[in-house]
C-alpha cells in the first residue's frame, strides 16, 4: 500500500462527493501515538495504514488511486451525458460521443475479434532482426502498450529550467519485481501461478493453440526482466536514479541497440 502525505487532496475528493470545496491538510489519519520527530510518515499516515484495505480489483491503493478513481467517475458522467445528446456534425461533442459508443458496442467488438489488432500483430511478425526492436518499442510507447522501458518528459531534477527525457523500467504484468522473484512468500507464489493461468486463458480466447506453453514463456520472459530491474527502494533514491546521458553516450552504454532508430 502506498500513501503520500495527505495534503491538497481534499479539494478533488470533496468535489467528487458533491460537497463544498475545502482545502488544507487532512488530519483524520494522523497517529498521535507516533512522535512526528521520530517517524513523520507514520505520524501522518499511521491510522490510514492500519485501517485501509486494497480493493479486490486493484493492485495498490492510496491518495493518487482515490483521486484517479473519482476523476474517472466524473469523466464517465460527462461522456455519458455527451453521448446521449444529438451533437452538431463534426463537433467535439459528436466525436467524443461516437468514440464512446464504438467502445461500448460489445456485440460489434465480439464479431471483430482480433481484427483491430491485426496491424500491430503484423508489426511484430515482420521483425527480421534484433536491430528492428527499438523502432517497434517506440511505436508501442506511442500507443501506450507496455514494453520493457517507458519514456517520460519532465523538468531536470537538478536544473528546473530544462526539460529532460527519462527512461524508466517497465514491461511487467504484475505490480512489482518482487512478485516474480520472492520465493519465500506463499502468497506471491500463488499469484504467479494464477497469473500464468490468466495469461494462458487470454491467449486461448485469442485463438492461440499453444496458449499454455506460450503463457509459461511469457512469465519466464517477465521474470528475466524483473531480475534486471531495481527494487522500489532503489527507484526512490534520487541520486541513484539520476544518470543523465547524451544520446551518443546512451549508444555507448548499450552497444547494438539503435537509439537513433528509437
């Protein structure tokens, strides 16, 4: 479970609930049994950590999850309303409504099957060498498909006057590398078995005749990715994660991987 310091979230949550907007620091989860000078995180979040439960359909929970959940509900209401209206042809409202209706047309989706993915699957089948992988990964980054790494653009952590591209680890279907690598946790072992079964079921529904074998290979591939990844603790280290390189230096760091193609 993750929880950030509970500041500035009340405005969004109150708006979602229809209450009058308020601002300030949420004190309902403070744990007075902890001295703030000893452990400020536990002091601020202690009661929440003791009482909160991760919803059954979520891989984690916390302030940002709650904000995202409430925002999603608000957007759903807006789109529902727009889709029900008769909008002017070519208007933004008409485009939003048509897109939403096409997404919700389950009967048509069932008849289409994998046809909408045909182009993307063909891009994978067309690979002839490893040198083509960077361009393929770039394409999947653009359409928000999970691949071994993902780019982000934000201000340089050591120079706020400049923007910088971050490359972060990605590519795992389970929430964290520990789900793949911890062998002393019975729950995580069970999760791995269930995850492989889930992959196999999805592949079978997609028409893969070797679904069971392919599911095993996918889990093995993700396990290898997990072995190469840093832990959450390492990824919270601002010094360890600051490794600024120019593009030619990136090429030298990963010989054989064409970053220009990416």
